[in-house]
């Protein structure tokens, strides 16, 4: 019997096609679906046997790929390995909160250790990785999972792993802002490879769509569009719903990001047709790498809740379909991780590709920022009028139902 979330037993569309198409046809379909990097498909990357063995014994998916750039005469390659982790919660949401948190940390340690063994330099975890995605229940008890970004248990836990593996780790949590009246934020803490806290970013856009009406807990962030300069490149974090806003992606690029992570939690019925497109479009339009991460599994809650969209009350949001992937600035893309299992994606990226694509396509060169700036300045005015040119014939007398 097919596992919940699978495609008739297959972990992803890519693996379904691989197993059911003749090799030559599969190659052509992959070219159309995933693009080419340097004239060929994104290469698979060999990982140590210890990583693949651990993935098999601990039942998590692992995929690894390499994005290459053209060798340059004046710059050396800038090779960085990025990692994405997707995971399900471990214990039922009815278990004591401390036990739930501890079980998730144990699982995350297993996956982060595998990433370290795989040589990952910069790793990102999924949105609110420390807890069930309970925000849409609108129950206040889940606020107990909130913690300080600087001194919380999860930050200290990730700091130890960052030091252990010499790895920058992006840790998205539910933040309790103790300096401002215990306000809650949806926050990504960026922890340096020496265990230091580089900074944090708070989610810019808060959904009010069906179950995902998260403003019960937190509102739009106040940290702008920060780019964090690390030992391994300039990174940014576009948290979940921000991926639906093109200007949000653009601002990170204009601030100099080379890698933008999109830690998310989204379900199939709501967003899956968009999932494989949005992060990839952002990578192309803004000439940086994007790591798109989505949690997996179906999370059941003790009390039923309603959406306000006509559905009967229910105790889960639906299936979080995983499918994490990495997209390159040249329109190339990796296949996705599993739709139903925990997973680790590793992507080796030559960051020189970002500038090479900028030079080729000239998007920054040909942009009309002054035109856009004037438009948006006008748009936010109360007396704004859309620039619509009406066909004069629409006002002419009609005869027999026609103009």
C-alpha cells in the first residue's frame, strides 16, 4: 500500500519518471523540467558511505548535487556546500511539550551530524523546526514553545552543533522577544560556524489563507531584508509565505545575497502547484541560489479547529509534502527530496555562477529602478489612480448589442 504523501508509492515526481520512462526519454524530460547547468544536467555528488549508510539505517532521504560555473582567469572557484533539512515531528502533539521538543532535537542532531559528515558549510532547518506547526489552531498554549533567539534552549543546542561541524546553521524558531513585552515573532536565527550568533531575521509576510491564519501569534517582522556575510558567502532567509512576494525576494538580492533559504511549512492542497516554481523563479530573477525547505508529515492536534473557508472542523492541516530542493541562478535545479520522509539535501555550489549569470543576462543593468520607485511612491498615496487607458469606443452608443 502506498505511504501517505507518496505518489503511488514513489517519493517524488523525479523518481516516478526515472523508474517509468526509457533512459533517453527520461533525460529529455529532466532537461525540460530541471534545466541545464553548464550545458548538462546538475551533476550528482558522491557522499561518504557513512552518510548514505546512516540515511538508510535512520530512515531519511539523502540527495546530493553539484552546481558548477565556468572557470575564470582572475577568480578562483568559490565552492560552498549548502544543506537543507526537512523533517516530521517525532511524537504526537498530545505528548508533554518538553518531550516533544527533546525528541525533535534528537532527530535534528542525527540529521545535522549527517550534514557535517557530508561536508556541508551552510545549513538551513525548516520553519519553526522546534515544534509542531500549531499556529493555525489559534490556541494560546502553543506559545510555550517560544524562546529567546539569543539565549533559548534551541539556540544553545544549535550553537554546539555549529561549533562541532564548523558549519553556519540557520535556525528558524518561534521567538519570544523578552526586551519588548514578550512579543512573539517567527524568526530565523543565523548561527556562525564558530557557534556565535551572527544575527536574526523576522518573517516579513504573515499569511491569512485558510488554516494558515498565523497573525493570532505574530505579526509582520521588523528586521527588513538583512543579508548575513559569513565565512562561506552572503546568505539571507526568506521565511515561508514571503516566497509569494516577488519584491521580498528582490530586496534580498539587491542587498547582495548569494544564497537565500526559504524555510517553509505548507500543505499539498494549498500550495503544491506553486512549490516547484516560486523558489526557482526567484533564483533566476535575482541571480542567486535558493534552498527551498518544507516539512513533512501530517500533524494531528487534540482539538478540532475551523478555517473560515467553509470546510468542516478538522484536527490537521493536511500533508506537509516535503519536496525540498535547490535552484541555481542559471535556471538549473535539483530534483526534490521525498514527499513523506525526513531528508537531507546537499548541494555543492560555485558562487561565481551568480556573477557570471548577472553578466550574461544583465537584469540589474537593464532594470528601471527609478521607474519602479516612482510607481510605488505614487501607489501608496491615498489619491493614487491606476494607469488605465480606456478604449474610447467603449463609451460610444451601442446598436443591436454592438458598438
